[in-house]
């Protein structure tokens, strides 16, 4: 059941991203997806493989659900969030968008734990929340830096 929910969430966020009006350019969207993917893969490598703080299920469908969540769902939620942040007109709306993004990503973590896709050994849900907040903020600031860098390159 966990695989079905993660798979559905992945397709839902993919469809939402495809049909939404994007405020970021193709290059900026690509940068955000790749940045979030690199951070997500490296984070999961350290937490799950190196430090063994969380255990991944060895069942094929559950392991596939973990890979889908890590490699597709998280980067697409982040890029959708960045597009919505670019369209936000106030700081309160921006805060609410990031909060909603963290809520959706935390919900995926809860689903993964509930269906034994992942099993926390020496880990706490608060750590996941801190990681998800920092992932959103790091992506936002690196996107801001990427835009500044591209403006400098265009002017010269």
C-alpha cells in the first residue's frame, strides 16, 4: 500500500508541475530540480547508508517507493514550491507556501514510516522537519544566487 501511495503522490506532483503556470524559466527549473536531486540523494546516502540512522526496507516495492520519493517526488515538490514562491506577492504568502511544502514532504515521511518503507533507528521526526525546511531555504537561496550569477554573465 505504501508503494501505491508514494507512486500516486509522485504522479500527482508531476502532473501538477506539468500543467501549472511556471514563473521560472526552463533553465531555472532545471537548476532547481538538479540542485534538489543532488541534495536529496546525498542526504539520503549519508543518513541511510553511511551513518545508518534510518533503515530502508529490503522489500522490492518498498525500496522502489523510497527511490521514487527521493528521486522524483522531493525534487518536483521543491521546484513547484520555487515556482509558487516566485509568484507570491508577500512575505506571508511565501512563508505559507514553504510551510505547506514542508507539510507535504513531512506527510510523505510519515507515510514512509507507517508503511515500513523506512524505519527510524537513531532518528527523530524533528530532524526530518529541519532537513525539509533547510532544503527549501537552501534551494531558494541558491536559486537567488543563480539568478544573480546569470544577470552578471549577461551584462558582461
